[in-house]
């Protein structure tokens, strides 16, 4: 049986578990289903054995929501960078 409507997933963010969870909340508030991937294994892998280092988790969405989700994630990352630069100035 051939499935032409195969659903694909796409990674839209990777980072510390607590930030990944914040991204998931933002995406879900926008009506996008998002999932945390590698939460347990990301926190157990050694930095040299896990791409991205210790505690890294991925946020995954349906491929059909990728563009919308990336815009939300980019806005989140821009705001996070702004807060970090303000903290550095104090």
C-alpha cells in the first residue's frame, strides 16, 4: 500500500531542555503541535558524543508547519539575544 500523504517531521530548534520547552509552549500557543525529542538521551550524552553538547533537546514539528514554526522560533531567539545583550551591559 502506497501512502502519498506521508507526514514528515522537521527540527525547528535545538538547545537546553528548559528553552526547548519554552519554544514548545510558544508554538502550541500559535496552534502548532510541537514535540520534544531526545530529552532523556540529550541530557545523558557526553559533550563530545552528542552534537550540541550536554542537555540539548530538539523541538520537532510537522513538516507542513515548518515555515510558520521557524518564524516563531526566530522571533524567540532574537528576543533571547536582546535580553542577553542587555544583561551584559549591566
